[in-house]
């Protein structure tokens, strides 16, 4: 299991548990940062992660979590909402200032998920305690698959709409060359819309296009994610010209943008 860090010199976090290379760097094993102050939950989850070949670091408070995310550059962060030092929302906001690492937020109350979805936390997914470690690992695998860069040998597909460029291979979007800040889930949602320009897509159709993603927490939040996408790609998010709402029907991605043909 994971080494826990109760020792003061560890500042409440545990050492890596996984393979190292000869020069002290982590091996290619995906490294998960688990930010959780309940030792029993952290041990259960890290043991399950080790069984599935992941290396882990456990951090027990919000103040250390940001520094560790910067220092370790993990493949993914599992982040509890209620933490000593500072809460998960503050941690997520600070990590997002320097990293697009996938983040799964964990909360003890299902009704809290609705509140979190209304905040611009920057998390990619949410799970509610008590959770099955199997479910969390499935969500981790799905997020890591989406975060993997495309094969460099494969030609990159770029969708262009006026000043907006969506590079599917690089999983990035730019407005006039400026990067758009989108989570992995929001990028996938943008691609679904942009691949059917001019067609109205219902929420059910969008959900179907995104099937296979860890979507439980997102079922009722497509509108929230659309608003975040608009904030990233629209000149005026309150008067969108790229992603349009068709009342009672869904959303449509405009075929013509910025006066292009």
C-alpha cells in the first residue's frame, strides 16, 4: 500500500509509491496524485490503483497539494473537496493556473455536485462518496485516454471557422492563434458540435456522441459546459455567434463565423 505521511517532515503527504528510473525520476507508469485527508479512503484507493499499475502520491491537505501538483506533474489528480488547509475548489483553481492535468473532484454529498457544476472549478469529473474504487479507476482510465497526445505520425485534423481553429490531433483550440482554455471534456464537447456545423444537436444526441466517457455527473450539466466553451471561444459569451442555442431543441454550431465563406 501507499506510505502515508504522518511525519512532520513530510508536511502531511506520502512518498511516491511506484517505479523509479535509475536517475530518480518516475518511470513511465502513470502517476496519480491523491489528495485525501481520510487515511482509510486514501489507502483503499491507492491500493486499488497499485493493483492496476498506477504509481501514487498521497497528500493529506490542500496547502501541500498545489505545490505537489507543480513539483510532481502527475498524470491525474484525485481531489477531495473538504480538506484541511484549503478546500478542493481553491486547490483546483490554483492548479489550473499552471496545469491542464485532468482532475477528478470527490465530494461526500451528491447535492454538492450540482453546486460544483455551477462553479468554474476547472475539474474534469466528479464522484460522490461512498464510491467504488473500481468506478474511480474506470474514470481515471477514460480521462487519461482522452489526455494522451495523438500519434505524431497521424495527420492532424484541423477544423477552421473564421478565426477559430480546432486541432483534433493536438486536442487544442485557438482564436486568432491564441489558445482557448478548455478542459478535456469541454474540448470533446466542442468537437462534437464543430463536426456537425449548421445542424441542431439535442442534448440527448450530444450525450450519445460522448458515450464511453465518464458522464454520470455531467448528464445535467451540458448547459454549464456550453457556457464555459462560450467563455473560451466567443468574443461576447452573452451574445454568442459560434455556439447558438435553439430553444427547446438544443445547440447548433454556426457554419459561418467571423464573416468567412
